[in-house]
C-alpha cells in the first residue's frame, strides 16, 4: 500500500499543478467545459521525478516481450483539445505534452511495438457509432478505444466490448487502477469500461468546491480548511457563509447578475450527488444490480442545495442565456461569487492566470459532521477493448497495463514538476484538500449507465430549472420509479446474459 506522503506527492500535487498549467484567463471562453483541454505551453523543460519511479510499489509485473514491431492501434474519439491527454506523436517543449510522448515511446521501445491512432480517431467528437459499425462488421481495426462516458456505456450494453477482468496482464492491485472506480464499474464479475491513467482526463474532471479568498477576507470569514480537517465542513456551514455574502452592487433592489453572491450555479448539476453516496443503481451482496432511491438522504441533499441556490445569497444563472458558462466563471473571477463548484479544468483554463483572483480549493461539504469523510465526484473518458480484438488479448493487455503504468509514473510527476515552479507551490492547504478529494474520488455507475434519465442525470435539471423551482424529491422519484426500475432491470439482464 502507498503511504499518505506518497499519495500526496503523486496525486494531490499532480492535481495542484493543473492550477497553473493554463494561459487562458478569466473571461476567456468556457466552451466545452465537460471536456478537458490540454495544459498550456510550459517552455521550460523539467526532469521527471526519479524518486517516484524508483518506488517498488510502482514497478509493474509485466513479462519481457518482443512484439516484432506490430502496431497497437488506438481509437480516441474527441477533439484536438482532449486527444493529447492520451496520445501525442511529437515533443514540443511542453512538460506535460513531452511526458505523454515519453509514455508512448517508453512502451514502444520496451515491447518493440508501434502505437498509432486509427483513422476513426479523427471523426466527429464522440462518434462512437463508427466504432459500433466496425465491430458489427467484424472489422478488427482497433485494439483500444476511448470515448464519451455515456456513449461508451450505451455501446457496452450492446455486447460490443471485452470484459476487462478477462484481459491478461491487467494488475488491478496497482495504484494506476483507481480501486473505488473499479469497484463501482464492476457488476456480476464484469467490467466493460476501464478508467485508469492512460489519459489524464479523470484529473481534469474531478469536481471541487472553489472559494474566493478575496471575498472571504472581505466578509471576515476564516478560510474553511480547518473545518475540513475537523470534519465540520458541512452543507449547513457553507450555507451560513453563502447567506451572508449577497450584496446588491448596482443598487436596483433586484437580484441580477450584476450583484455579489455567496454561491452561483450553472443550470446543469454534474457531480452534485456522488459525494453524498446516494447511488440509486445499487448492488446487493452478490454484486447484482437493483434500483432503490435513498429517499430521505437524497431529499436532504436536494433541500440543502435548493436553499444554497435559491435562498439568500444564491443565484441560478438562467439557462436561456447561451453564454451562462462564461458568465458564471466570470462572476467568480471578478470576486462576485464566494463559492463555485466545478472541475479542476476550470482552474487550468479559466482561473490560474487571473492575476487579481485569489482562490482556494475544498471538497464538497459533508451532509452531516458525523459522517466518515469527504468524497469527490469525477468524470472520465473510458477505454474499451472491442470484441473483434479477442484473438490478440495477450498483447493488448500487455500494452494497456504498460501505458497505464507509464502514464502514472511519467505524466503525473510531470505535473508535479510544473507545480513546484509556480506560485501555488506553497499552498499546502490546497494540496491537502486535493489529496482528500482524490483519495475518495467516485465515478458513478448510475450516471454513466442511466442514459441521462436517473436522479443523477435528470432530477435536478427538472426540479431546479422549472419555471417554479421545486425540491419535491418524493414526487419526482414516484413519477420516475417505473422507468428507472425497468432501466436497471434491463442493465442487469445484460450482465446475466453475458455470464451464460
């Protein structure tokens, strides 16, 4: 097992480094915020941290092998912004880019293989249909594919991918396989999507609660770090701060986007429920799926979030405004929002180069101080192995494990090197906060497999974005119980069928 110090150096400070990797300022475009961009160019090169790679826990258990120059074909659906998270074919002086390049070259040289992208990789973003057509036609044109989470999940339920638990050489005891996520994605001994460190999208899409230090000082609040350490950082504690932060800056007597707020929410609600562990697509003792909403607990979460958004100090930016993403980010950057909940990529793309902005990082608050810890929500672009590649699983597993290990050992330390050269290096509390979040990061089975119809994917959109916002969880769940039960039964039927 890795000790706490090692996890902080490889995980927390890796994430912390993303805070300074961008040259995009506040007020820049936030388009595509559900996908991550590449780190901004860092002209100074830096060595990979050797101390990490020498640790015995980071040695893989792969055998020696020579693949005779055979290609390893990767299909990466996405854009020119997120594709380099996983694959680049040239160095450019950017520390992160060059670490990704080194990851690829190291595996190629070690196993005498040629890692290449397929033509499908350059189709429209999330064009999973092309992969499905190829598999159904028996076209063995890719060994490993990566794409949008929900699209890939839907394709997985068509029986198009290999059970990752049956692929040779994958050592799930290693730190480059996130344990909680693997557990979440496994049903009845089957896992068709892999979330790991071949790419770094997971880091960028980990949700945190940002707070504005300038406003904290102005309002005479203590930074909440100690509350997190003491276990008292709760939704009620955050609501108390939020309610005291509102100021009618333009003096018109109305709440509008020219004012100052405690919490500003975009009209979508990614990652709200995961930290509170209210997963409605549950598993029994045998690992089989069933549907049941934690009604009391889910209601408590919704009521507290409702008070935060619609109570004194809160603001829901109207969805009718097409630029709401940019505007909400600008409110935080302009010291007019005390809190903002979003992915780490916002720090990379929007916050870090804003000279006047001073911000900190916290986990999503707990529902109650008596709970055992803080949890973080994350999203990722999963990897899958098509059924057409079944005849070559030994080599495929070898390269997957090697890429995963090298991504963990080389790309993460590259982020670390950047972090140590920035003004964020001495923000030890923020590093510890990131460590806390990442120690308990959750990728939700419910969200990925619900096709946007569950409590996680749909409820808050319908309740909070209505013309008359509501917190009536019980009515929403009653109305949707039959369709959700059928959805989970359909999923379980697939897993049962695959066992036979």
